């Protein structure tokens, strides 16, 4: 009886197995043959997404939504998504103004994430739809479209800054836009720039090469470049000697007439992403490269001092820090003290003490009278 029961169980199992055979494709081989190799692969084909990107009737916002879905479904990584955003921009029809309007609409959308918007701005610049000024405005709009608290907005910017598919130049412009929108002060901006550099990957030489490329960019404004140089030195990516070379590259990247270059320098002096001493070094580099003369140097330093944020005590502390810098020339330090007096940040007694400090912390070979006779006026 037991043997009969076992046969029923075996037969029942066999019948169940045979019933399942039509449901699956099974290959039986002789025991002597090698075991069949089971090959299961997931095909990451997003040809449907690409077809949508090339469809002129699909709106830019819908194309971006398709790209984000492809990423969330694991069909595309950030680099592939960036390439698809570029294709979406390239496939746009209409006039330049119409294309830019469509880009602005997509950037102001609440459903598109910040990384996609940044990729969109980058693609717009690459395709000639946006210059440096327009890029800054688009990035500003992208930040303004962020929802949530101040901390949540800053967190979104930090995530975007760490994105490896985005260029360093675009990240610098994003940091500049964050400062303009009041989401980051100088300290936070430098931390964001540091994260942007660290996200580059590679050796120290490769990171420095990427920094140099960003400094030569025509779409990154000078203020952001100065922040990059300052952070690179501060975080050990470049030494003091390299700082001079990097500042020179930043100044040499300025294009246009002398007036246009001076205008770019003036705008950089208003930036809140770099310290006063870095601005003074940049002005000195501009003088050495023939972009500014002694009179223009004073005017630029005046603007740099005027742009200092904070209380009177905080402004004075920044000025004192600048005049003790080892990289700033004595002529720049004296002009800074003069500007501080004119702006009411320092009285005459404090100014005289500052002059003494400036002389003590400067190299005699770089004193102003070694090249020209110049004496600061302490008259407010």
C-alpha cells in the first residue's frame, strides 16, 4: 500500500510537471552533453525615448519628462541623460527667440528636477542659444523654481554640484546664481565650489587641468572664476605660485575691447563668491597684463570695498584680512585702505595703523615706490 501511494505521488508530480511544460521553453539534452547556459539579460534600449526627442511635435517639457522617466526606470545614467537633453535642444524648431522661450518655460516648470534643468541650460549654451549673461539668468530662474525651504533648496544645489555629468563651468555659474538668489554666502559658495572640484574625479593634475579649462571658458563670468581660484588654493589643489598663473588665465580669458574687459572686472568686484584679497590679486594681475592702469586700479578697488557685505565691524575685519595677505601688493593694500576711509569703513587713526600693518606684511620688492611714486590720500 505504501509503494502504491508513492507511485501516485510520483505520477501526480510528473503530471504537474508535464502540464507546466507548454508554459516555458525548455531544452532537454543528454546527460553526456554540456549543461545548457542560461543567459538572462536586460536590454537597456531607450529608442522610444530617442524617437520622442526627435519628434518636432513633442514639446520640450514632455521630452524632458521622458528623459527623467528613462533615468528613474534605470534605462539611462546621468551622462546618457545629458546627451539626450542635448538632442532635445538640437531638435527644437523655430526662431532663436522661440527656442529660448521654450527653454525658459521648461526651466520654470515645477515638475522638472534641477539636474535636468542645468543640463538644459548647458545644452542651450553649447548650441548657441544662450551667452554667459543669458546662462546666468536661466540658472537663476532654475533656482527660483525650486520648492521647499531654504535648506531644501540648498540641498538640491549641493546635489547638482556633485553631479559628474555636468561641467565645472556650469557648476560655477550655478554657485554664482545661488549667491545672487541669497541661498549661499561666501563661505557656503566656497564649500560648493570645493564639492564641484572634488566631484571631478581623477588625479590632482587632472583636476587642475579641469580648473584651467573652466578658467578659459567664455560662458563663466569672472566672479565665479575668482571663486574657483581662491577655493583651489585654499583646498590644496593649487599653491600660491599656481594662483598667480590661474588668475592670469582668468584675466586673459576676458574678450572684447578694453572697456568690455574693465566692465567684466567691475562686475567681478561686486561678486560675493570671493574674498577681498582674491579680488585685489585679480586687479593687480589685470594691471600687470595691461587691462587696467593705476587710475582704473583704484576705481576697481573702490568697487571691491563697496561690495563688502555685513556690518561695519565685519567689513573692517575683511579689509584687515586683505591688508595682511602675503600675495597682495602694497600698492593694492594702500588703495584698499584709502577706499575704506572714503566708504566710512575706517577712520584716519585706524587707517594709519592699517598702513603700518600693510607695510610690515608686504615684500619690499613689491612696494609701490619701487615702480612709481604713489601716496594714498586719507581724506574721506
